[in-house]
């Protein structure tokens, strides 16, 4: 999956001339966006990278692809300011489902897997996704789930997601944190996602309103999942 460059995204040049590379994708917005973040500082070296093949064992319904994640140092430490804070890039040949459904299947499976290992009891379908569309391909929302890396208590995650389509794949690039977007961790997430995937954060102020969703069928996470 990673051999295909982001340089071939639909807002750039055509498929026939797109280069291929074995490195991380180039920064497609870097030259056109004067408000881009500064180069990643030294602290990003403390963030841990992980790559997994899709579908993962905890969510076999997901399509084939790859996921690369970059975790803040305290992402799995309850009480840390950067608990549950990370960025990710998912690349699949075909999404094949609504974006919200994809995220719910992923977080349902992750929570259930970790909860079993820790002896925590969760309700069925433990995550709920709410998204709104800020601009074409750019979404902001909340994921309600349970802190399975802590004591299993309810947890609300803020998430910014961008869906980018290339000649070969669909890329889902996201930033996640339970902190409000005024918190300093989001400035680090902005820098991390740019360094990581070459994509600038939407950086749109204001909280999402629980229960508010876009009318687009793509965004109706949970509308087809039994509760």
C-alpha cells in the first residue's frame, strides 16, 4: 500500500504520471498552504510508530489495507494529558462502507479486545461515532467509547478526519484526543499529522454538538448498526 504516492491524489496531476516511492508520502499541501505547521520539533521523536495490516483480527469486517499510527508518549497512560492522543493514516483500496460505520467497527473491536484481556465488562457495540462535514472530504466529530486502557469508564474522543482518494486507494487521515481542541496537545497533533502524512489539520475552532450529523450517507456512523 505505501508504495503508492499521495502525489497522485485527485487534486493533483493525473494517474499516468504519478511517481511511486517506498518512503512515507510526500507533503501534497506543503507548497500551496502558507499557513502550514512548522517542521516537526524534537519532541516527535518520543512518539511511537506502529503499522498494522487491515483488517485487524479485532475487526475482520474492515476492508483490506494498511494502517500506520503515531502515538503520543502518554497515549495509554490514564491521567496523562496526552492519554488516547494519536494520529493515524489508513489506506484501503475501497472503503466499501460509510465512514462512521468503519470507525465504529474499528473502535468496537479494539475496545472489546482490550476489555477481554483486562476482565472489563462492556455493553455490546461499545462505540458511537458522530461526524459533521466541514468541507469536502474533511470531517470533525466525537467518538463515545470506554477507556479500556484505564478503568473502563466512559470516554469521549474528539476526532478530525480527512478522506483523500488517490488513483489506487482511499486514505483516511485522522487526529484523535479526548482533550478539547484548545489544549496544547492539538498543536502537537497538527504538527505530527503534517510531518507524518503531509496533510494539514483542518484547524477549525469550536466544539462539535453531540447528536448533530451531516445529511451525507457517508457520515452516518451507527445508522445501520444495531444497538
